[in-house]
C-alpha cells in the first residue's frame, strides 16, 4: 500500500470515529424532549402528593372531638 493510500485510510478512520463519537455523545433531541415531558409530569405528581401530605398532616395534628367528625371531614376532603 502506498503512503497516499495509507494516509487516506487513516483520515477516513479518524473521521468515522469522530462522527460516531459525536452521535453518541450528543443528547438525542427526541430523548431530551421526552425527558422534559417526563420531568414536568413528575413535578405535577410531586406537587399533588405534597398537597395530600399537607392535608394528612392537618388531619393528624388538629384536635378533633370525635372519630365520627374526623370521618366526615375525610369524606369531605375526597370530594
């Protein structure tokens, strides 16, 4: 093999390796969009769960006269 052919082969291998590295190193646009959607959904779920925990904490920490009033209040909160 001549020096020119060897040089062309080396450059081609380096170009291929560079393109392959860029493709795997760069975040995929579709994946990034899906991650943003998933993160937004998780943030909404966490906000809802925090609200539920606050309600439960309020129920547990407030003094109640009887368990029947507690049951009525729980049913009212479900609506």
